[in-house]
C-alpha cells in the first residue's frame, strides 16, 4: 500500500541524502581517503549526533564541483522517485556548494537546477531548494549564506533555514541573516526541538518567526507549547526514522508524531538524511503504519498538509495536487 502512495517531502539535506556508494566512488575518483566514515557493510558509521555531523562533513568534502552536485541530485531523486515522492524540498548550503562564495554558489546552483529539471522530465519528481546556514559554523558565515540566498531567491530557491548543532549559539544570533532572507521574499523554516526542548522551540519562534520547524517534536514535553503550535498553524517537518536512529526515541511507537497530530499540530513526514538512518520515504510510511495503524486516508491527509506547507508557487502546487489526487 505505502510505496505507491504519492508523497511530498519537505525536509531533506541534499548531502545527507548521498548514497554511501556514490560518495565512495567520488572519493576514489579524487584519490581522497575517507574510508573511516564507512562501516564493514559500506554504510555510514557514526556514534552519536556530534559524530554524525563530522561524518556528514567528511562525506561532503568529496563533493567539490558543480558536476558532482549534478550527479548527486540525480542519484538522490532516483531514490525519492522509487519511494513514490512526487515533490521534494531539499536543504542546500552555499557553505558546502562553493565555500560561501557567491559566484561559486551560482555555478553549483545552476548545475543542481539542471539536474532537477532532468529528473522532473525523466522521473516525475519536482524539486525546490531551501538555502540553509549551518548553526555551528556561526553567525558570521550565516550572513554570507543569507546573502547567497537573497541573491538567488526566486521560483526555485524558495526558502531559508538553519541546520547543524542546535546547542551551539542562540537563534537571535542569526536574526540578521533571517531578516535578509525574509526581505528577499524567502519563506522561513528552522531546525529546533530536536536537541533542545520546548525552550529552544520558544526561543526560535520568538527570534526568527519561522512558519515551519525542522523536527520540533520535543514540543511534546510542554503541552501548552503544543497547543500554541496548533493554534498558530506552525508546521512540523517530522523525521521519525532520523529521531529513532539518533536515539531521541526508543522506537517508532515511542515517537510523539501521532500524539502531535491528534492534538491538532500540522505534522508532515520526511527522511532528513535517509542513507545515514537506513530509511527512505516508503520505509517511514511503513513504520508509521506498523506503529500507529496509520491508513491510506491518514497518509493522504499528511501529503496534502505537506503540499499546503510547501514553499513553491501556486502553479507548481496546482500541478502536484493533481498527482496527489490522481
Ligand atoms: N544536518 C543534517 N541532518 C541534521 C539534523 N538531523 N539536525 C541538524 N542538522 C542536520
Ligand atoms: Zn534536518
């Protein structure tokens, strides 16, 4: 039942979606030894979230050219299409794509868009980009990232966000960057409520006013905050498999997504960094079905809720809605 359902994914880190075999192949081409990031069966190996971020950045270090990103987008969207994804938004970081330099970022973005156009024609998946600053790289680098985002904002780069180590720096330290992005017309999402609890979510909402939160699941620790999210219509980009793999919750049954949904919060479902967490969208759906008995009607509601919260324009939404209803 689940694989064939049309899906909308809102929270996917492009580099974090790189199949390990793809990264190994690039490393071999470039004679770069990053063998330490792989386990015996060839998957990514990490101990905890801090280690995950290091492995993520080591894997990303072999993505050095626009053509590497072109190939990456095709490899990632092939996986998405196989899971039934028809629309996806991915996080892109000028920090990784060109080291924060605007000209290099434009070159990377052109290659990414060309690959996305090809995938739309050949695989039937539509992709849009959200520029993301990296919290543990600090507010100064975030400013450069925001300027790159503002310069390329439009119908394809539709949003701005923040990822990385949530326990480093405060949301308000990034206010300049978020204001810059907002003034350029970009929609706003922010990772919060993954490694910090309700206070981290409250601080993020107060400082950056995102319309969506990456994760946000730890709102469940404060039911007044859950009510507030429901009333304000803040959308949660929930990545249950990621949360379980990183040890936030014991298993899917212990994950708060179903409770948040019951309490009226707009939840969506995504994979975050699928090969790192041994998941894909079809597996997420299957695990949610197994844990909470979610049926086709519930999954269709989630897909529709996700499309409503997507950052793309109305024409694109009208096209995707037909795929969800077809
Ligand atoms: N970057 C990639 N995956 C992430 C996650 N789960 N949390 C924060 N930053 C990330
Ligand atoms: Zn994420």
